[in-house]
C-alpha cells in the first residue's frame, strides 16, 4: 500500500493534464425565435381595451422593468442596452410590430425573447395585456402625407 502512495498524485496530475488538452465540445445555445411562439398564443386576442387607465398601469411596469433596455420612449436605446451593447428593436417605428399579433407580444413579454428576461408570473395576466397596449402605443403615428399615396 505504501509503495503506491507517490504514484497516485502523479496519476491524478497526468489525468488532469490530459483532460485539459482535450477540446471541450461547446454546448449549442438555444435561441428562441419568433417562430417558436405557439400558434394558440399568437392567435390569442387582447381582452383589455387600450384605455388611458390601461396605459397608465402599464407605464409603471415599463418604467420599472422595460425602460432600462427598451428606452423610456421605446426606441431601444436604454442605458442597460447601451452598456451591454444589445441591439433592441425600436417600438417607436410603426413597422416594428406591424406583423405581430397582440398574442405574440403578450407571449414574448411573459416568456422573454433572446436576451430579454421573462416577466413570467411576476405580473398578472391583465397587467401583461396592459403592457401589450403600452408597447403598441409607443409607435409614432405617421403624418397623413406619408400614409396616403400621392396621385
């Protein structure tokens, strides 16, 4: 037993050196995409009307949880996003959510997307719908001259 004592540390060092030399296989990261939103969620209608009260409730959540990345006005230029060098969509651009349903926006708020953490159970369902209304309200209205094609 005593003859093998000096060999054990040497074997340990040899095994450690071999495992350090072997390249580790990177684990592929799963990046959720918009296509991962379940059809049922995408089709869900917003039961909360976009009223001044709904927007006021949502603005509180926006200020606490969203503005740091999405920006106070929703332009995607929040301080945290800038510090982390994140590319955030601009909700003030009407084209940003043009092809998104309220159900999709609700799902993204609840479950997160890419670097955006989920709100999950932290907010009530009605508050999540309020946020959908608020995000939609951030889009700047196009002037009438831009909306109507010129003859």
